[in-house]
């Protein structure tokens, strides 16, 4: 854990000391963030794969 940044260390210390409070709708917040993260990954994957196909085609055609 020595590789934690200063902000991360402060958050960990606050958590361990019991100074952090759980939000009222934590489960809903977690689910929303999980969905956004999944959608972000899907979007990035489509863009990356699409670029690779187009780029490889140009090299094959000699463009």
C-alpha cells in the first residue's frame, strides 16, 4: 500500500478512522456507476476495433 497517492492515503485513513459516511442511496449510486463504466468500455472497444479495420485495409490497398 505504500504506492498510494496522498489523496488516496487520506481517504484510507478517514475510512479506517470511521470518519466516512455511506450515502443514503449507495446501492443505486454503485449500480449507476457500474453501468456507465460498462457502456464506456463498450464504446471505446467499438472505436478501437473500427479504426484498426480501416487502417489495415488502407495498408492492404496501398493507400
